[in-house]
């Protein structure tokens, strides 16, 4: 069973940066894309960024230029770098894994993802 553990959240001032980590374990055969999602209180979960097994990335249009995603396959870890943070970025951030039998482009649609982490809270406030 694939397990995902997020870390790196916390309180940051507007304009600051955070790097979230998603550590994965329990891989079986196949290909895995990792997606990042966030959910603020009272709002639906929304896609942030994703990275495919081959390293291709996709970002929500509204977050391009501020957020980036990368992966370190040797450490089985995916990172979400968040810069120029705004109060509206406050949310619980979740990583998720999509398992497939062939390499695919990733997408930030929740229904594609099979495994989810417990999330890490990011609060942007002065």
C-alpha cells in the first residue's frame, strides 16, 4: 500500500516562501504521478500542481510563477516550492499519487488520484 506523508507546512508572513515535501513509500510496479492539492475552510479541494513519473509538470494557471513542483526519485520525495505567498494561499495542502501502468501526463483532477496523504497546514498571515 502506497503511503504519502506531507511536511513543511507552517505559519509564514505574506511574501514569504515555504517548501512542502511529500515522502512516498510502499511503491509497487507501475508509474506514479504526484499531485498537490489544497483546501481552505469552507471551500472545495483544488488542484495546485502535479508532476508525472517522467518529470513533466503542470500548474494551476493562477499559481504559475509562484509555485513549482519537483521530485527526487532517489528519495521518493516530491517538493512543492511556494514563493510570494499570499493570505489566500492559506489552506491544508495535500499530496496524492496516481498509479498507472503506462507513463502518462499528470493532471490536477482529484478523481485521478488513488492515494492521499494526511495533509499539512499552511497559514499565511502577518
